[in-house]
C-alpha cells in the first residue's frame, strides 16, 4: 500500500509538471468542468431538497393525500360528506383530517394586514405529526360552526410578529375583527399548508354534512391521512377503490340527475408525491439536460487529451523502453485526468453552492411551495463522486490509446501525421458521439 501511494504521489507530481507546460488545456478543462459540474450540483441540490429528501414531518412517508375526481374536476380536493365517511369507515389509517386554506385580516394593530391561514380539523396536527412548541392544539369541542374562537400560531408568526413572547398563551388577537384566544404555537419549520401563519378550527358542521345525501351539496375540503405502520401505498390505493365503489353505489341516483358523473374516483397518494407532482417532470428534464451538458464536456475533454496523448507517443514509448509497465502508463494517464478534473470540481462545487443559494433566495414561483434548497453533505458527496466519475470518463480514451502503443513504431515517428490507427479511430468515434448526443435528445 505504501509503494502504491508513493507511486500515486509521483504520478500526481509528474501530471502537474506536464500540465504546467500546457496551461491552455488546464484552463479549458477547469472552465468546462466547473460550469458543467456546477450546473449538475445546483440541479441535484434542488432535486434532493424536493424529490429525494423526506418531508420535515415525523414518518412523513406514511402521510397520504386523499382526493376525488369526477369528470374534469380537480383531483386535489374532495367533498365533506365523503371525508366523514372515509374518516369513520376506513380500515388502514390511524387518523384522517381535513383542512382548507383561507385568508384572515389581522386587525386591532397599528397596521392591519392579511395573513395566510388555514382552517383545520381536530385531527390535522396528529396526522402531520407536529407536536406543539407551546400550549396545545384544538380539542374535540372546538370544532364546528359553534366552536369557541381559538387560534394556533405558526412559529414564524410567534417569533417575528409577537417577539417570541413566552406568555402568549391565553392572549387574544383580532382576526377579521373577532378576538381569538391563542392556545398554542406550532413547532419551528412546520409549514403546511405552505405559507400558513395561523390555524383556526374547522367550521364544518358534521351532523349537517352527514345528512345532505339527498342533495349532496358540495363543501370542498382537502384531506390528509396517516397510514398505519404496516400499511403500504398499495393497500391505501385498494382501500380508496373500495370507497369509490361504495360512494358510487350510495349516490347512484343523484349522479344520474346532477352534474356529478358516475366516473367518480377516489385516490390516495403519498403526500410528497402529491406535492412534487407538478414540478417532478420539469426537474427530471432539467437533470437530464445538465447531465447531457456534462457528457458533452467529457467527450470534448477526452478528444483534447487523446490528441495530447498522440503527440506524446514518443515520450511514452521511451518510458516503456526504459522499464515502465503499460499499466503504469495507463495509470499515469488516468491520474492526469484526475488532476485536470479536481480544480474543475472544486470550482464547480462553489458555483453550484452559489446557484443554489441564489435560487433559494429568489424562490421562483414554481419552487415557492417547496422546502428550502440546501447544499449539505449529501450534495457535496454527490459532487465529489461526480468529479471522480467525470475524470475517469474523459480519461479512459487517452489511457486506452496509451496502453496500445507499439514501441518500435512510436520510437521511429512522432506527431499527428503519424497517428496510430487506434487513436485516430477513437478520435473519430468521439467526434461522432459529440455530434450525436444533442441530436439524440
């Protein structure tokens, strides 16, 4: 192992000396890799934050979004009677909750303002698995049209607007000119639905909603549910199919008379899948695009290094003649590609970090509802592996060409005019690949 490390260090020193004599190649490689690796790092940090990293709720993989579709209706909503039926008759959920976004006017202050808020059922915070930072959440008798005027604050509202007042519980704030008593503060980082600063109890009247089967008046709600530990998404889908058939049969005559259609479908999907459904295709396309940019950069660099290796045939042949093994020559070429890739990887990591910070600060509309974009250890590990893989990818061509040098032929001739057929064919293949990659996509 010591001998290997010593020879590896010698290869690095030799590579640095060689590249110092060819600064244009080093500069071109650094800039090319920095841009392509930086783009891949930035896109991966977005994809990691939105598509890969679990939602910031305990056991978030067990939280489902339940929705209905009838004809062209939206599929991220449901109607209240069905919510109660699913809540009480399901066999797979620990808790089922409904909520709805709304806007409240904060009055009674020097500068009244509108606040994003939500009405929520008693079980809402249990489903989301968010224990209160202060106080408590809604009790059973605090739900419905005659519920007492209480409110739960978000951490951001409590911290930014009320100065993190530790004695805030029991105080009142005026919302739409109605004093509401503060009973709790949600934990830091809890942001569901996105942007909600306050939560008030749901005003749904359970008894009246259960008795409207004759008219099926629509009271639109959003439904989330927490699956039991041993229940899979496939089990949830089967349960929703059962409810679909049940409700179709229950309201068969009404579906025939009204605008509701008999193709009503109830579905359940993991909450993360629901939240990322709109942005997932765009992110996957963007990931593919920046990967192709990196691939094209690798082909370009492979071509440059292959041309350099052909120019160095005589030098490499001399090394073989005085005792170097072909494997050592191949390893030297791969080491040179690694030395070329490292500066590009470091600069690319910095560019990716800066781009991620900028995107997180600007937050374009398509990313506004998603978690913060962060460059953490996982993203840094991805960039390091990407840099290593990139160096191997564009270093294989010159290494393969160098490994096939014919000693006597190389000693007799030098220069591109006497390029070996092996290297010339490989260069033509790389040029064709560079032209074909964009057109194939």
